[in-house]
C-alpha cells in the first residue's frame, strides 16, 4: 500500500508535513507503522496550490527517503493546500505516471488502497474512463483510473456523489470479475479550495485515516498515520466516512456506495 | 520519430551495431541524418536473444548518447539476433514503459512511425487489445498497442498476415477519427528465430529502411539509416515491403493492408 | 558547453525565463544557436531565492526539453532572483551532483565553459578546495570545484576579488599542466541579494553573455543567448567583464585575473 | 550498510544468486536479516566477466527490488565470475557513481562497511589516490577511494598485501582524524580469474561474510548473508580473514593490517 498526507489552512512550507515531523511522510516511506508494507519506496509525489488554478505537481520514482529534490522542494515551497504521497506498488510498474498525486485542471487526487483483482479486468476499468478524458490516462494504476472516472461522474460539481457512484461501479466490477478484498479506498482530492477525503472498504479493513483539528499553524492535516507516534491529538476518521475541509471548517458525513 | 537497428546472423556483440560503427545507433540518437528529428533523446532499449526463449530486455529513459549502462551492456552482451531502438517521442511521455522494444513471451517488437491523431482515439485503440493481453499494456504508445493487437491477430503464427490485418484496422480508425498522415509504420519484430520487418505508410513517406546483406560478421542488419554515412553497400528496402530473415536467407515481398 | 539564464528583479514565475519565451532555456537545451553544441541534454537545474536564506535547488539528469517536473516547477515557483542551467557535459558523467547550479549556504553558482585538460590535473584542483568545504565537493566537475575554491577565496565578502584569485590560480594550473584553451569561464553566482556574473576566457572565445536591462516585469535577465531570436533589446556583455546587479542597479567593470 | 554476493565457478545465470534464491540479494535489498539496516534501497550494481578482460558493469540508483532492468539482466546474462551489490548509503549521495561494484581495467570491487568519520577527512583520502588513477575517481564514496588506493598499492600483483597496506593506511587516518568505529571492511574483488575477499574490522563487528563450498552448479558463493534462511550449508568466514578462490580451490588465510 501507500502512505499519504494532506493539509489545508494558512500557508506553510510543505516540509512541515512532508519531512520535518518526527514521523513525517518521508519517515513513513522507510518505516511505516500502520501500512500493509513498512517500506513505501516505489515513488512519491506532491501537488500544491498557490496563485494559479492548477496545482504544481512534482513526482518521481525514487524512494522518498533519499531524494534531495523532494527534500529541497518541501523546504522551499509554501502552500495553503497540498497533497503528498509515498507509494508502495500493488502491481503497476514504478514509473512517474504511476505515482500519485494525479492532476487534472484544478483537481488533484491521491489514493491508498486497491481494487481486488484489478489486473484481470483493467481493460474494463479503462473503458469506464470518459472518452474526452482518456488522453489524460497516462499510466496503468487503478488510482488514476478511479480519478478520471470520478471526474466523468461529476467530481467537479459534487465530489461526494461522484465518489459514491465511482466506487459503486468499481466495486460491482470487482465483485463480478475480481477477488477479495474487492475494494480498499482511502483517498484525498482537492480543487484548491476544498480538501476532501473518503475512507471506505468493502470489508472491515479500510486503510487508516486520521485528522488533526488543532495544528500549530492553524490548519488541518489529514494523514494515513499520525505524524508523531503516540500523539493523542490525532483523531481517527471512522470507516465509511466522507470528509470535506473548507475555510477552516471540517464536515464529516457517512459515506456509502451508490 | 525514432531510429532503430536489428541484426540476425552469427553471434556478435551488440556494440557492433549499437555503438561502434561510425554512424551507429547511438550516434544517430544525437545526430540522425534521415529522421524527422535529428535528436532522438527520449529513451532507448535493446532486446536480445540467447539461450532462453524470451529475449533479454533493457530499456531506459535517458538519452542513449550518455548512458554508461547502455554502452557497457552493448559491449558485453553477445547475441545472434537483437533489436535496438532510440526514441524521439511523438506525444507519449518519457517513461520506461513507453520505450521500445516491447516484449511478450518470445516475441519482441519496435517501431518507427506514428498513427495520425492517435491521442484523440487512443481509447478505441486500447479496446482493440485482446482481453487476455491487456495486462501487458503497460504504457500509452501506439507502438505497444499495435504490437499487442498484432499478437491478437496471430503474429505468432503468420507475422505478415497479422500485420496486414493490424495495420488495416488501425489505418481505418485513423482515417475515421484521426488526421493525416494516417499511418507511418516501419517496424521490426522477432520470435528469436526469424527477424521480420515491414515498411509501410498511408502516404509516400514511409520511414526509411535499409538492409545490408553483406556484413563483416556474416549476418544481416536492418536499419532506419545506414551505420556508415555514404556507404553504398546498404540497400534501401522499398515502401510497402515485408521482410523476413531466417537462417541467413532474406525474403522480401509486397505488403499491402488487409 | 552549456546554456544558462539568471534573473533579478520583481518576483516572477521561473517559467518566464526557463520555458515560456520563444527561445527559452528549455528551447536552447534542444536547439542552441550560439553554444559549442546545439544539444544541451545532459541535465538541468534551477536555484531560486524566496523567504529563506538558502535557495531552493532542483537538479536532474534528464534532458530539459522533456522533463515534466522541470516544466511544472518553473510554472509554479515564483522568485525575485533565480539561476537556471542546462548542461552539455565536457567530460564529467551525467549525475545530479554534476548538474548546475551548485549551492552552499545562501550562495548559488553556475558556469558555462571549461578548464583546458582538467581531467589530467583534477587531483590538484580538488586539493585547492578548502578542507572545511570538502564535504560539499559531491561531484567531479571543474565548475563545482571552482565554486568551492572561490568560497575559500572570500566569495561571500568580495565576489569579484574572489573570482579574480580563483580564476588566476586555476588558469595558472591549466597553463602548467593542461592544454589550450586554458580557460573559458562565463558564470553567474548569487547570495540571494545580488546577482553577479563574470565573462572571461584565456583566449578570444569567452562563452557568450547577454543582458537585458528593460524587461516586461521590471527586472534584469542575464543569459548565454537571447531568449528571443533576433531581438535587439539584448546587449552583449563584453569579454573580461564583471557584472553585479543589486536593487535594480547594474554595475559592470573590467575583469582581469589576479 | 549494504549486502553483496559474489560467485566463481561454472557459468551460471546471474539470477541464480541475485534474484532466484529464497533470500536472494534482491530479497535482502528490502529485508536483510543481518545488515545494519534492513532496507538496502540506495542503488545496486553487478559486474560480470565473460569473453573480454574487462567486466560488464551495470549500476543504477533505484531500489533493487523493483527495477525491471536488473531483474531482466540477471535472468539473461551468464557468467563464470560475478559480483553483485545492493547499497544502503552511509552518507554519500545516491548516484550511479556511488554504486558498487567499481571497475578498473580487468578489476572489479565492492564493499560493505565504513570508514569512521570519513566525511571529515575525505580530502586526505582523495589525496591518497595515485595521480594516474584520479580520473577514475568519479564519485565520493570511501569504497571507491579504497579501491583506487589499493590499485596504487599493487592490487593487481598481490591483492592481499595491497589490501593490508591500504587498510593499514586508512585505519591510521581514521584513528587520527575520524571516530569509532574506525573501520568496518568486508569486501570482494576480482580480476576475472580469481575472486578474493577480505573480512576485517578495527573492532569486533566485522560485517558478516559467508561462503558455501558446495553449490548446485559446482562453484563457490561468497555472501553477506546466506541466500536461504536457516540453511546450514553456509560456513561463516571468521573476522580477520583473507579469502581467495581460483580454479575451484578456496584459500583462506589470516588477515592483519600492515
């Protein structure tokens, strides 16, 4: 699996989440506590919002723990909303196009999880990507496909509904053609104004998700696992939950498939 | 576009084609004479046959002219049949999965050319890839797709017929949904025993192809452009031709779409 | 050789110099007009100043023309002072540590040129690097060594004098142990407040340097070759010149070796 | 630290050591049992001997466990004598030039260990590299320097004596200018005919070394840790030992510094 972290709030350097904390995302790339694999060395990526509507995007295939470009960028780029991800592949090759986050116009997306037996019906999944978005299908991950399908399902207008429909269709496909576990899906996505996330699984093992409402800079951080081990200020987001953070307000609601 | 070179005959070091000649493939990567672009620095690859049925495969995204691994491998690997390629992208990203040659079981394939307007109907092209081969669709190039579609069309049994059918279907799609030039296709492919090639275009500009029947090592070399500038021992393979080299014999026949 | 470009003035996106102009630095990486080689595909780098004293630094070994990270970063990072470089190796390997710019504390440095016969007396050059700076000697280029030696010669206090001494010693070494041309040195360096450059050679062929005093954003750009072909608003900086730009003012003075 | 494995005997595919065994070198790159770090993801390399006097050499900075080129090469290259290494950096950057094995003419060398406080006196170490070999100093590792210094000390004529002198000088330097542990040195080196190794440390913790005299293919394998967990056919090579394998014969002798 993978680990990710996202932030929304006053502008901060990306390093405050990506590299500086005791158990930062980079620390989790070599030594995750709660992930399926403790090493997440199959690439990394960051998407961050600033003046422009599209996010900046930086992704590479090296292990996060030793990449000087990643460390340097995190130390010198500031943003009010950003997504960062370290990858442990569940099958697709290590290639920049298979690294998260993915970006389309002003939207960015990253994912921790899997689609059970995906390799066996990827063709059907690709076919679900809207024609007009297919040129943006650059890699072969289930994650990138889910993002493009969600865009086709109206992610830009109603993120929650789009996700319900998307995961609904994908899980149906997994149940028909795939294998257990059919779906594990803990993802974050943003349009630069709101930061959303969903924690869902077809079984009891939805990949972890935590939120910290109080944060030294005044914002909110959503993470796969806490940035400090043993810190109780992190609140677990329950499975089957949709989260949306905008203008400092956090809304959580129950999430079930369409 | 790209440049490529292939060899069939007594075992030789790959460097005798890839790096040592005056205008070797590596020389062509920085300074091609006849290609659409004179720089072909978007990656390279080599597939070579030895003891095993599957070929060895080495591909990377660096410019060929400065990659020490490529130079070293070419100098130390010997083969009786190999394919080598340097890439100039016609749209798809620079990624190992988009570098040629592609390989499937004992078959390898590389291509110089394009499918006109491909980016606009790639989804339809992907759908033509047989279900059981889709997991081998790792990148996003028209070349990789053509290879997999050809495999589905019986490349393993009748390479020429499979190519006629494949290019026939692809050109029809290009004419319906794409743009001129609809198809430029000069490709080489092999199963480790025979080395085949096709030179075809929907217009008068089929990417170049030369063959040298006399070769200091006793084999045959098929190339995009001669390995020595001004050397008249290279014979041009006419457009609309299918070539097959096996056991030292060269067969050329007319090639037209199905 | 290489191509580079630097900017000092009101904050602008790096892309205004690196990728957007008609003959931008990225354009020059594949098609330089005035460089020794027209292809500069052996890596690239950018150093930019913002809130922190140290610059951000991003360097990679891929050709600049096809690297999505470079294009994306240039489009999303803003700075009031930055250096950008595309490399054509004069011998040292393609490795991130051999890419420019180099950085040390608040200083950054990049270079176009060479030290004649350097490979034959690199050991002596390395020995000129101050002991306390040796741990920052990460690659094997003459450029990185010159930077560290200049730091030891007081670059931080008096850049011009430090360069005179540094180039003086290096040229003496080249004349004693190397070969013609002994030195070609057109470099830019900065502490985040002032942007300096020197254009020097031991013969008549100092690598080119241009400055544009009028610039749509109100700042100054120093470049190896103009960012628009045929644009006469670019003024050539004569050989044997030291340039310093600070607070919008440009000072040029004669430069000769110590 | 790092893990390595070397083989000498009848020609075998490199994969029989590098990737196929239950606890192969690639398996050790993600999950070493006895190394200082359990992840060795800072690059890899292989040097193999064939027809030519110089070895083939392939090195890259990616984690070994996910690199398709490494897996493919190991499966398709055969050799009677080869060295393979996966790296966990002790300070020097992740760069191809800092990956092992290193090669010079017909010699190759790889190392597991460290020189205590090396970063603080690297300049002095670099100065010990013979002038005529300095152009081969491409990276910044203690390992590469030790190899070049050993070559200067007559490695080609008397490997054991050269190592005794080299480690003697280096340890003296570490004791004078460095810190504990002064030296940990378990290395393998070869000229294509004999495969040698040394296991040494200035304290009681010489990095592990095992040898297996019986091997399904009839050769000998020297490894940092056994290729099968719990397999008792592996014999530990004691600390302070010099090993030399030639023509199927193994000679071990006591090793102490000069």
